[in-house]
């Protein structure tokens, strides 16, 4: 954490990029080199804090800071991780507001806007994006990061010479615990796994797999088709059959079924997703 006075000395804040229930994100630049940044303001009452030990001293740090630091630990390799890099963070207004300063890939837009501009996506296009999402999730889990809220709004699409590149953002619902069960869901209910609504709890890997399946359906559905919602899926709404009738391949339908298996114990493991025939086929 840096002192609040440093924020205005180091960064210029520009137009608002987005707004959620607990805060807002603004475009900006780092004054020293004009590097584009995103500046996220969050009301502290909605921030989870974690105790961390640094050089035998105990500090209270926003959990999102801890998770982002794990996800992209080297600030000198900004842009080198599937997740955006945290550059600085601040407590402001006597601790009532948390400010995160992050890498802002340019040009980029969130996947929701990208999808609206490019829909309907071809199956090949959706596959390339999902392949990157799967690789990003495997990378996060290997670093002890459970994002817990994978959806279009929390993924950026960065335009590069080699094509669209997925970047993961918004770790506010995440957890650094990879083991055991969780009993309180934080995230978006529409794409929460069905076990999150039960009494036996849910686990990190199966949750990320379920959300990958929900995301793939959203990428492939027509604008007039019904959006994905877990409660509708568990009642028997035929999301996968609808896509099959629209012309997606059998391998793609099988991938969706593997991700959206109701029993988490029978759901395909996260580390096997990239080996599924649909993703491994070029």
C-alpha cells in the first residue's frame, strides 16, 4: 500500500469505464511513462480483508490485492500473465475506500461488449476464446487462486496482432483457499454450480468447470435464445439441445455436457478440460 497522496502524484484518472454495485472503474495513465492503467474504487465496507505476514509483521490487506498479487506476481512482466497485473493499492477517506491501480490492456473491451459486437460467434471463434479461459483458470488454480465469478463481464478481450487475447479481471469474489468445501457462494447466481445452492457445499475446481460451460453456452447462443441460468438448467431447460439443433458439433455438445454435469463428482476435472476432444481439435 502507498500513501494516498502518492495516488494523484503517480496517476491521472480519466473517464469512467464501468460501474458495479460496490464501486467504479476509471481509465487513467501512470504519469511517469503514460502507461494506461485502470483505477478501481471500492467502498471498504464491501471489501474482504486478509491478514498477511511480511517480515514478521502482520498487516491487514484486501483479499483482492492478495489474489491479484498471486495471479500476476511480477510487476516487471506486465502483460505476461492471463490475469491483469496489480500495480498499486491505496486506502482513502480514512479507510472508507479501497483503490486498486491495475494494468489496462489496450486496446481491449470486456467479453460482453466484444460478444455483442461479434455475435453470433462461430464455433471455432468460441473455441479459441474458451481454450484461453481454460488455460487461464488452470494457471490461477496452480497459483492458489479461485476466481469464483467467471463470466463475460470479468474477462477482457485484448486485441493483439496474433488475435483476440483473454485477460482475467475482478477478483473481488475470489478466494485463496483451494481445498475443502465452501458453504456461502460469492459471485453471480445465474452461473453458480448447482451444488452451491445445496447444503453439502461446493469446491473450487468443479465450480470453475461449471462456469466454463455456462460461458461457452453464452458465447454460442443466438441473441434471441434464452440466457443461461443454473436454476433453469436444473429444472430441465434444454440449453445444450438447443445449441445442438442450431448446428454446433457433437464434440462441442459433449464438452458442454462434461462441464454442465449436475453431480460435481462426475463433472470433468479442470486439469482435463484442455484435453477434451473438442478443445484439442484444431
